[in-house]
C-alpha cells in the first residue's frame, strides 16, 4: 500500500474514532435515521479523500488534509472544542500546568478567527492598544482561522519577557496591523468601589478569579457603611474568572431562587441555588454588561436579571459558559470536547444565547470588521493601534438614571417576559 493510501486509511480511522467518542459522550441523534445519515456522511468523507489523493492537481499533503478536516469537525461544534495532533497535544500537556506569562487578554474564537473578549488593565495587550472585539487575524504569521482555540492560547502564552507577533484587525481598518506583544505576568487589578453620588454605590470587580468573592463582599459592606442604599455593579470587560466565584457573587444579592445550572447529555444536571444565609445585600441594583462580559460574569448577570433582582444595562454579552473534557486518541492526538453548558435560571444556554440586557445601550464604536470585509482603508499598515477615549460613559449614566427613575415601560415589559424561570409563578418573583 502506498504512503498516500495509508494516509487515507488513517484519516478514515481517525474520523471513526472521533464519531465513536462523540457517541460515547452522548452526542445522540434523535432517530436511527440520523445515525445512518452520520455514517453515510463518513462514507462521503472517505470518498472525498480518495478523490483528493488520486485527482488533485499535485500530490497532496494528506497529513495536512486530515488534520484540517478534523479541525473543522471539532470547530463546527463550538469554539471551545478542539482537535490536537500528537505533536500539538504533547506541547499542550507540557505547558498546561505551567504558570506561563500571557498577553493580558482573554481570547476566544468568533467568525472563525481569534477574537479578543477583553483585555487586562495595564497588561501587554492594553499597552499595545489592543481592545475588546479586535480580531487576531494571525499569530506569528499563522492564520488563526486554521488554528484551534487550544493552539491559539498555547501560542499566545509563553515565558515572561518573550515576544509574540500578532496581526490585529478592527472596525474601519482594512489592513491588519502587525503588533509585537511582550508577555508578562500581569494580574487583574483589585476591585474598584466608590460612591457615585449620594446614596448610590459603585463596584467593579475586573475579574472573578478564585478567592475574589470574599474581597467583593467586604467592599459591598464598606459601601453600605458609607451610606450606599442603591448599587451599580459594573461587569463590563469581566471575562476572567471561575464559574464558582460567579455563583458565589450572585448569591451575595440573592436570598432565594436558582442562580444557574450545569448540564450535558452525559453530564447529570447540577443546580446551583441561592443560599439565604449567604445573601448580604438587598438594596436595589443595576448591573452593567457589554460584549467583554463573559463566563462567570455572565452567570451573575443572567441570574440577577432572570430572578428579577436587578436591571441589566448595556450591550449583549459575549456568550461563554461550558466545561471541557480531553480525550486521548490512539495515535497520540487528542480531542477536547465541551461536555456540559451553564444555563440561566430560565433555561437558556449562556454559550449559545449570551445575556441580553433589558436596557440596551449599544456602543457602536465596538463593532468589529472581519478581515475580508470591504472597509475604508486606514492611513497605513504600520499605523499603531490606538484605544479611543470616550467623552462620556453612557452605560453608567443610564444605570444611574435607572436607579433614580426606574426603567421605561417598554424595557420593563421586556424584563418581565424573560425574568421568570419556565413554570415559575411571576407573582412570586419580585425585586426588593
């Protein structure tokens, strides 16, 4: 058997393994017909590979073809699912538990490319002018469209003081800008709290990493002592964090109800309910979110909105809330699969639908242009990235206005339509 033929056989075998793993994890079809359809598609896949081998214009690199197909298979599920070749998986395992330096940004995949969810204040990315929503079109010359999220994160992380070159695309700029970032061990700043005006407190966490909730609880009590009777909780650009911390933070404001639940086809439902003894704040509140709000912060925002505990002001959140499992393959490669998702109290998968505020304040300056969109060219490829300073903080202004005057009837109706969990008694769900 020729080397090319062996590659085809190996490719089909790997595909079968992936299908078998998916079946073992409960990726079930609704009927036997859909099972048959999946395996018919596998036959088509084998035929396509055979035609590539025999009829492509030149001798193809079957290893690259195979890995590309498997990358596409996993990425078609969600951004967090990945295929790692044997070499990639070896590198992934070698660095997984290292405290490697980062570029100071949370990165996911959207539109097929690596997308900056949010940046850490004073981190390498922010200092270089990178902003939320920017597209990392390439890393070290490799298009991120061809990379799994696990590879992207591995390439962005490294030794403190080392450099990584990224090509950044943003709205109203046609050409990617090459930017050199120096990795650093930058940590999110401590929470910020203050009195905005008489009777209105303000708290911004920046991150919900493990152990942060105790500090946030102390800041909330301090605001109460300073005379705060209403609260603005600013979760904009909070994408770093642990889901458990998100549950704990939501519980500070909720004395009853479901905060979130976690469920997958082979992952038993795990419900997180509010513990009345852990609730410390009952003042009226507004939560501000934007497209940089992700993960644990979305759990907080979704639970407070759907339990009618707080109004949500701002823009739709990013949409990220799942847990992954790594599965070894026989040839040393691996598959990273999402096995469970976090849901809002009303049953919406956060990763699929994100969280939509009941008081929308869309910041048009955050719109993102894809690399192939027809935008007005910038003044030059080498023009440095700059973060635009906004004259006024409109979402914060609206949040304060909501606390003072309440929301509009239209917004109130929208909140009522999404606040109560399925099957709940609307009359039993009320804000303090």
